[in-house]
C-alpha cells in the first residue's frame, strides 16, 4: 500500500476503510475551520459516509487516475492531500489538500506538496501539476506561491461555496520548471 515518507515527522498514507472513523473525527473537530473553504464539509455527518468514499479513492489509486492520502504528523492524522484526477493524455493532474487548524504554521503542507511534486514529475512522469485556490484563501495561495508555481489566472465564480460563487486562482508547475529548480 502506498505510503510516502516526507521527512522524519511527516508521512503520507493512502486512506483505507479502517481510517473512516479517524478521518471523520478529524473533519468533525475542524468543521468550522475547514468549511470556510471546502464546500463538501457540511455534507459529512457520519463515519459511514467515508465507508463508501474511501473505496472510490482506493479504486482511483488502483486505476492510476488519482488518490487521496492522509497526512500523518508524528503518527497522528492531521490532514489530507491528493491528486483529484490524473489526465494521462495531457500528462497533468491537480492537487487538493487540507490541514487541521492546530497544526497550521509549521510548513507541513508545503513539505507535502513538494513531496507530491517529486512524485508527480519523477515517479509518474507527468508534465503539469495544477493547484486552484480561492482568491481570498491566502493561506492556501501562499503554498504554491512559496514553492514557485506560476499564477496563470483567475476563474471567475469558479466554485459554489455555501450558496455563493467565489473566484479561483489557478497556479501551475511544469516538469521542466521543477527540474531546473531542483
Ligand atoms: C491551506 C492550509 C493547508 C495552509 O496551512 P499552513 O499551515 O498555512 O501551510 P503550511 O503547512 O505550508 O505552513 C506554512 C506556514 O508555516 C510556516 N513555516 C514554518 N516552517 C516552515 C517550513 N519549513 N516550510 C514552509 N513554511 C514553514 C510558514 O511561514 C507559514 O506560516 P504563516 O502562515 O504564518 O506565514 C490550511 O490553512 C487549511 O487546511 N485550510 C483549510 C482548507 C483549505 O483551505 N484547503 C485548501 C483549499 S484550496
């Protein structure tokens, strides 16, 4: 099963069925923090829901079309990161992520994104990785900006968030840019 050691304290681990309760509790404890930017949080009301979502994520991984992994910091589940879809024809993917409120500010997500860029470009051989962030989501935008992604533009009203639309900023990193930096 897929695990990826990011550093001595951080590890990515594919979600499996037995993580359903732990993942639900993480999201539930951080409901107010996460729902600000993640529209799906309000729909998650029971660990049972993860019993049907996790197999979908595992199938996606088995089919090599994306994945969703837990972020473990000193062994504790503190967040999630993954590739929404892998578009093999166009050799590209996009990343999504979240962290528990109380572990923000330690660089955990920047390190995880960096590790997944390595995975995308060197292990999977992809050409392009995209991250879309809410225009006002400054903490999220700081991650691709810190890692040298290119800001490509804005998708106006790109996402519905609690009955309102908001703008998304598109960031991307290309393989040749990443290689020339490493
Ligand atoms: C977006 C989110 C993951 C950002 O979390 P974060 O902790 O700010 O991001 P990082 O883990 O990369 O940490 C960066 C912070 O740690 C600091 N830091 C400490 N050590 C660091 C290191 N080695 N490397 C990078 N940053 C480091 C940075 O200075 C920065 O602090 P600042 O916010 O005070 O400037 C988090 O706010 C979140 O989950 N939000 C809700 C869900 C969400 O918005 N998801 C994204 C949807 S697009």
